[in-house]
C-alpha cells in the first residue's frame, strides 16, 4: 500500500463519496496540532484507517457502478457513525484511497473507547449493502488500524504509521483491528459483557433520551423534536443510538430497547406545550413483529398522546426486510393519524419504489444532501431534483443537519418545510427541551 502521507490531493471533498480528501484531512490534522495550546503538545488526536477488501471483486462480479455504490454507502455509514458517536468532539472523515477511509478525532478518549469505537464501526460497515437495481446484497469485511498521537507526531508520521499497520493487518487471518504498535486488540469489553451491561441499563432506566428540536422553515418556529437514544457507559463513554441497537440486536433484545425508548419519549411528551410534534425512529425488529402497530398504539393511548402529533421515522434498511409486511404495519399506523417519514433519504442507495407504494407523508433528507449545496452546482441540482420529486408526490420535505444560516435560507427558498440541526440547537435533555419549548 502506498504511503498515505505522500499521496497528492488538492481538493477538499472526494468526488465519489463526499467525504474529505486525504489532502484536506492532512491539513486539518496539522491545524489541530498548530492551534492546540502549547504548540500541539499533548493534543488529544486519535485516528483509525479502515480498509475494505473485495471491492475489486464486486467490480468484476456486478460492475463498477455496484462497486462505487458500495463505497458511497460505506462512506455514509462512517459519516453517520461519527455524527452519532463523536458528537461532542471535533472529527474528520476522509477517503484516503480507493477502498480505504480515515476517521480522526480531536478529543480526550481513553484507549478502551477508541478500540471499542473501531469494533462498533466495523460492525456497522459489515452490515449487508443492498442494491435495489440488481437485487444483490453485498457484505464487505473491514479491517481497522488504530493510533493515538504522541508528542512529536505530525500528520505525515501519523498517517505513514497507520498505513504500515493497515498493510500488516491485511496479511493477518482472523483479525480485523490492530494498533499501530503491532498489538492485536483483544476486546476489553466482551460482546457478552456489553450485552449484559445494556440489559442492566434498560432495567435500571439508564438509557437517556435526547431531543433534537425541529423548526418550520416558513416561520422559524419550533414545531417539535426527534427523540434520540443515548447510553453513557461507565467505561466506554457515550454510546449513540445506532450502536445501541447493534448491541441489542446481538442480544436479541432490540424490541425491548425500542419499547423502552418509545415509552420514555411518550411520557416526556405529555408535559410538552400543545401543538408540538414528537418523532420516534422505528427499527427493523419493530416492523417485523406483527403486533407492533397494535402495541404501539396502545402505548400512545396509555400516555394520552394524540396520534396526530406523532411521526414515525423509518429507514430504507428497515424497508428492505419485507416490503409487504412493512406496508401492512404502516397502513395501520397511518389510519390512526400518525404521520410517516422516510428517514436518511440520500444516504446511499435510494429505492424510489418505496415512495410510490408506501403511505409516506414526509421525506427526510440526510445531512449529506445539503453539505455541498452552497458551493457545488451539481449538489444543488441533485437537491432540487429530489425536492421537486417530493413535491410531485405531495410529500413534505424535512432537512436534517442544517448548521448555518446560509443553509437554512437556501432550503427555505427551495420549498422545504421543516429543518433540524445545530444552527438552532443540539440534542437536548428532556428538561432542557421542555424549558426551551415553554420559553
């Protein structure tokens, strides 16, 4: 493998995946060291290099379009993972070469957490990738090299060391994570122990719910919030919703976790001012259960919540499981007055057939759909095309990841209805959200 530090890349964003280029990542790392107090000494930088094998085989078997689509999907999974798990830190994700990606973090982070994050991200990347155009499902197996920067490191030395470790792990059978010191990682927190920790956290009511406020673009008034699960593990630190459900799935307790989150969110919403909407995410395990719609509606009634004030958000990964069963469950929920939103649209393969056959009310655009709309005419053209399609289907458009006033103004001009993002507020605790909503 070529030295990462010697690669040349003058652009800011990789054209295929939308992640940062390696050149931009190097400059960012150098800036982190330069801007850190005391000239970069003890600047808390951690990095991992994720290598995805078999892309060349995908290109041969299914064509380069399928291979490119898989790389785009992997990039989106890395972006979503970092957004969810590294929300309190400063991070950058980049495509360093054809099938290799870099994730770097500037934040105090113990060795156990960085190792666990690598394992969790590898799990997310290894999930099946479905291509609706070919009906094929791909699975790619990542290998990850880890490093913690030490005094005297530069972006060049750090990336070179990662590159050498990545080449070494490719030759090892049965291992997917290695530290640059050459130490093969042993899971400091076994899967079984982590699953037991999660079950205890559910029983002890230690899974918290954060609320991401949502705003109407026309009036800029708050209209509600999306409920997001968080778990503050005593050793690993904060665990985001996606990884929470990955752990729960391995323990076969996804439905228990989902009900716990829905119950807490609905209980909190009872204190909200009238007129605010609550959005709750739906999991594959939810919709796979024939009794889900009935049990969820009973929970809504028990909490005295008007179904018309609720939105359930579903992702394409959920829908790919069993479209007929999903359609039946969604029809029952919609008949009660609950709105339905297709979440993370644009974050990978988009099956437009879902928009035709499912009773969707809202199209929620992934944050990656607006990241380049202010600078790139092609990104803006894609954004406008998707909004126009949604309007033709009489779907309201929700935009997530709005971080600047310029982005908010643009999506408002383009006719979107709702936005959420750090421009107005980060995810809030139940008490913080209620105070904001009541002010």
